[in-house]
């Protein structure tokens, strides 16, 4: 007896045997039970999902000897002939090879003859391949067929069918079969055939089938011929040139972490093993899409056709990235997908694209920076609480001091009043600086390890903090110093996310809440030299009081409208402003600029210097 392939041996014979098309089966079953069977049906969908099988089962249900029933008996002459393809009342036409007007004219000539059973049924596969003349010849018959005629048509490209044909049919869109149902069906077939196949191998076959049950059954048949009764994942990968799930996870993780060296090594290894670069790109794009959907909507969506193992991987990778970055990676991969078929070196194009993706995975966009600034601003407002009220009270005390000393050029600040404001406004006073040599030494010793921890939280933080070092620990404030040539890296370290991660690790090291301050070491040296000269020039030998900029809240710029007296701008009114500092007229000029106002509102800042 000739061998029958698994795809034919396991072809559905009843509606309940059809996998993954419940919406179509339910509609056809109700139509049969209520005697509302139409004269023309169109089944649409990709290959191997059951279009022609449903048409044959439907034909058996209509012509079964036991009457019209959703469950044909499958043992009468009519059912057996339809199953064997030898029924005189069921004609199957392949439109890909019988697409001309002559074939349709021959079909029309047979319509006038009565059937031997209940109906004469025409099953036309790949109906979109018919010529326009053939469609026109079929049009009138399809519009007003005899009562004993039924047309069941199947196609993978419904957009090529004329609208006049579509409007005369009931259309059913069949879906790709989910991976879970494919795996379940493959396990049933393997068990019946006495084949042992492991979980990873079944998942790899389901991935290769791309939702087509016939493709999955044919792949299993080929694997049995290749390996025998014991099939493993490596056998599937070797036969079909697929990339293992573990390799895909490793590659995607390296890409999300910005590990360009790791990405290049993975691509090189896959190329040496003979993997298809286009297939690799397609699977990577699908993985990124699944991760994006998971981040935005969770795993409850039907759009995520994943196994529990794949869901666990998505959970682990979700903490490494952000939706905006995944969108940038998707754009790069889609662009590469279009260019790859025409590339002279597919490997080079893929490596270049993955390097761009690795950079896009760690580069922060402007929108993300502004969003983080807003989040930090709201967070600080919530944490500080009474600070705005304290600032207002300080300004009121300053005004009082100015009113009482209108004849003098310099307003007097009352330390007691400021202290009271801090106490009432719930603003904590800074602790006095005490001996911190031991803490500073410990911090310097553990600095490389601390930078490593911060780098795991913020991808780019490690690069900018390696060139810095702790220079002072005063109370709850830690000063991190940068050499002058690393001024740009100091700005990067001051980004909200990096600062927050550094402060959190410093809290753990020193055992208390810490505030981080970044300084250029050249500025600190110049400041120390000036303070030394001032101290040596003081006849009493005592240090001068701290400047006003060391007050917890920056002094407000006061005008006549604030105090009702002469204008004061943070200092004596008499001497002209120093070079580089804006005058009152300059400030008033730029205060009126809309862009400057918007910037000041966003960062809650003030004009410190004007360069024209």
C-alpha cells in the first residue's frame, strides 16, 4: 500500500476536526440546521489553514445520505466519494491551471444537468487566478444559479477578485492557527505515530509553520524521515535553518543593553552556521513587536500568541528598555527588511542595522528627557511640600529689612527670622559639617564598585562617572569632582535619572539620605585659594561669614513692586553690575521674550548671565 503523507492522513473529515476556525464552523453549522444555505461561499485566508477542507466537509454535510446535517456520517457512498474526490456531483476546479474563459464555459454547460444527490457543488480553489473574461463569464451564473447549484470558492488574495463577484458571495475570513493549537495538534499526531519530540522542537516547528497546520504537518513528516522516531530542537534547526529560541533571546538582550560587541559576535556565529539572514531579521522583528505589545498592553491580549516560556523572557527584558526606544528599533528593522533582498552583502547590512538598533536602545530622545524633567519636577514639588511657602516668607522678611533700612545701600538679613521660617515651613536645616575623613576615604575606596552598580541601572552612567571621584563629604552632602576636561561628562552625570541612581547607592553606602553635588575641580581650587587669601587678610583672624549663595533657597530678585521701596537685585544697588552679569534693564528685556519665559517656567530658573 502506498504511503500517505501526514497532511493528507490527518486532513479534517468533520467540522469538529477543523483547528482554530470556530467562527466559520459555527456559522456553517447554524446555516445547515436552519436551512439557510446560500448559493455561493468564499473562504479567504493564508495557505494551509483549512479552506478547501472546510469546503469538502460542507459538501458532505449537504449531500450526505442521512440528510443535511452538520455531522455527516462519513460511511455512505456520497461521503466516501467526496472524500476520495470521485463524486459526480462535487467538481473541484484548480483556477491556477484552468483560468481561461473556455474552462468556465465548459463549467456552465454542466450546470444545466441535475445532480444524482441533493446538490451539484463546484469547489474552485485559488479563484483569484481566473482571468477577467472568465470572471465575466461566471458572473451571470453566480448571480442567479439554479436551485441545485452551490459554489464554494477559496483564495489567498481576495483583493484580486472583482467586486461584482465578491458582492454575490458570503465571505469567511479564516485565521492563522495560534501556536498553542499547532503544538497541541503536533503532539497528538506524534503520539499517534509513535514519535518522541521534545518541547523546544515542537515550538520550533510551530514557529516555522507561521500559523499553517498543513505546513506544520509536512515539517513533522520531513523530520521523521530525517531523524526517525526521536526528534530534538537541533534537528529542527538543522533541517529548516531556523535560529534557536535561546540564541534569539541572547541576541535581543544584547541589543537592548547596547552591547554592540555581543551583537556582532552573535551575527558572526549565525552566519558561520549557515543561517538565513532574512529569516533571522524577521524573527527578531517579531520578537521586538511582542516585547512592544507586552510593554504597552500586557500579556492578556489575543495579539500575543506566546507560550509561557516566551512570556517569561518578555518579563525579563521589559525592564531593559522603553516603548519609545522599541519604536525606533522597529523602524530600523522594517527599513532593513525592505532593503535586505537587494543587498550585495546581507550580513553587512544586517550588522549595520543591528548596530544602529543597539545605539537606539540606549540613546535617550529629547521627548524622553523632557518627560523625565517634568516627572522630576513634580516629584520634587511633592517631596519639598512647604518649600514654596518658606521662600515667600524669606522674601517677606527681606522686604521688611529693606523697609526699615531704606537709607542704607545694603539690605539686612535677620538670621533669626530666616531660621523661624525654616522651622515653620518644614524645611530641614542643613547639618553642621563634622569630621568626614573616614567616610570620604571609604567612599573613595568603594567608588568603582558604586559606579558599576549605577551603570547597571542607567546604561550611560558608567562612562561619565568613571572619570569622576568623591572630593568631600559634608553632613548629608557629597561632592563629586570632575577634572576640567570632563565638563561635558559632568553635565551627563547631572541628568535626573543618573543623579537619582547615584544618590540611591550613596544612601546605601553611607546609611543616610544623601544629596549629590557635582563640581569642576578647577573651580574648587580657585575658590579655596580666594577663601585662603580672604582669611589671611582678616585682622581678627576669623573666617568671613558664608556668602548668600550658601543659603538653602536661592535669594529672590526683588523689585519695587515686591517691597514698595527702591529696587534691589540681590545685592547693593549703587555699584554697576560686574562683567558678565545681567543688568536690570537686560533682565527686563529678556523677561519679556516668550521663549525665555517658557524655559524659565519649565526649569524654575532665573537669568544669571546674558551674552549678546
